[in-house]
């Protein structure tokens, strides 16, 4: 008997006879906590004793002053609990260090994707589907409305806007997540334009970790004299996770880059680009078809709508919060 139970409710908790594993959610007493990546909505109490994450995730969390004694894993490394439970990680293509967790219990394979992106970007390879019996898949963009344009097109639109703004003697600035999106924007500018990128302090701290882990990025932090000089000279791009007063006499034009730009207006911004670290609806479905699970549980975002759509195309799916105490064996 495989005896793996999925607990319903918020977040994801798996239980075997002897262990309780929580993923990206608040730890219950006596559980092992697994973190899929360093976005703070996936990170809870890190001072507990049994916390597992990738080496890269740990180095990002340290850089943003989170403290704790954590078990750090490399991709594909095996983490064993007792005789019959084995856990390993595969890249998720979302941000530096993001992982899919593979949980093997007596021949039954469960995969939890965490936030993931199947499409290649300038900084990450797309997540590869992992075959499973049970798949727990994020559904942030889990309705058919979300079909993202080809990344190259969005990159080209970004470059065009940056050039246009600079040729008007203004400074193009991006308000984007400090982890993931900032680094992709920096890389777009580094790759296609010969224009320096000035970044806010939080963006610089996290970008340093990308450089340390072999993803080269060129930027100048604003809290260094050099950053202020580049801004004064005037021809540059600015990247920050918050909209702030940039120390320059020039007009600053702000852009956002997020998958939500497909649907929602960002009226306080000059422009918005539909650039996402997640898979769109069609990417989520593609992943499921290629990983061929027997049972799918959806989690986050459009979990209910996504599972309804999946059932319509013959896939056995329900939201994870409806999984209450289901026994899988
Ligand atoms: Zn995330």
C-alpha cells in the first residue's frame, strides 16, 4: 500500500504513515517544510528546524536577510525520509532556484510544480514535464483567456519602447518583481542594446546571486557613485521593484511587465508588457498532456476554473482544496 494522503484546505500538505510534508505553506506541528522558490508568498516560518529548498533559493533568501538552518539540495539530488519516501527536485523555469518537487512513495510518483514556466527565456530554460501518477499543478493563469505572445515579440516591444523613450530624451524605467522579472529585463537590455542599466538596491542584491550562480547580468546599483553618474549622464534604463523618485532632471517614463497586462490596464504607467514567469493556460495544458498523470490537482489562482476545463477535455482533475483526506494507493 502506498498510503499517501493529500490534505485539502489552503496550501499543500502530503502525509504518509510516518511523515507530514508541507509545500510553500505554513508548517503544521512536526512537519517538514519544502520551499519551491524564494518569492515571499511561498515562504513562511523559516526558523523551524526542518526546512528544505534549493541551494539557489537559500542564497537568495539569505541575501534578503532571512535566517535559519536549512537543508539545501541540488537539482536531482535525492532526499530520503524513512524507508519508503524519496524526494528530488527538477528546475521549474520560474526564477533562479525554482523547483518542481518529485515525491516517490513505494512506486507512486507525485509531482508538485510550484510556480513554473515551460517556455525558454533569456535567463532560464523552460521547465521540462516530469511524468507522474499524481500531478499538483499551479494554475495562476489557468483560464483560456491567457495566451501569452511569443517571448521574442515581447522582447522586441520592450526594446522598441526603450529606444523611443531614450530618443525623446527621457529615461525608461521598469517597475517589476525584484526576483525574476528584474533580471529578465536586465538581460533583454544587455542582449539587444548597448545602454547601461541602473538598478535599485534590492534588485542589485538579487541580481548579484544570479551572477554568482552562472547567469551573467550587467547593471550598476543606484546606491553606488557610479550608478548616480550613469543617471546624470542620462542615457540609461532604470529597473526597480517599486516606483520611486529617480534622482535625475529628466522625465522618467514607467513601464510594468506582468502576465496580468493581457487583461488589466495599468493606467498609471506609460506602458505594460505581458511578460510572465509563469506558463499561460496553453502551457499548463501542454505540461499535463506530456507528463500524463492519472490524477491532477490544481492549486493557486484559477484552480477551480482550470480543473473544470481539464475535466471537459477528459482529464481527471480537481482543485487541491477539495482533496480533503483523499487516500491515494
Ligand atoms: Zn513565484
